[in-house]
């Protein structure tokens, strides 16, 4: 059946999402949308905004949502 592999993929995605704080995801994606395009820059920006998040968590969010790293994006946004 075609649904079985798709369902397993959705279950895996849900399990990965459960590892992250939803606020971390939203804040990291918001910074990315604003033009801060590397995990290190996003992490620095969020910590500057008094958000407690590590670069490894931001990097995992980038990987999970397949975000492209662009060192030419905004610098820290601070």
C-alpha cells in the first residue's frame, strides 16, 4: 500500500518535531525569514534577544526543515 511508507515518514517527522521546543522552531524560522541565513548567525541573534538556544539546536532545526545556509545573509541581525 502506498500509504504505509508515507505514514512512516510522517511519524518520523512528528518524532523529530517533538524533540524541539515549538518556540525554538518558530523563533529560528522567523530569524531565517528575516534574512539571517546560517545556524550560527541565527543562534547569535536569538541569544542577543535573550533567547536561550544553542547553535546545535539551531543547526538541527536547519537540518530538519532543510533550510539552506547562506553566509551572504544578514550578519547577526543585531
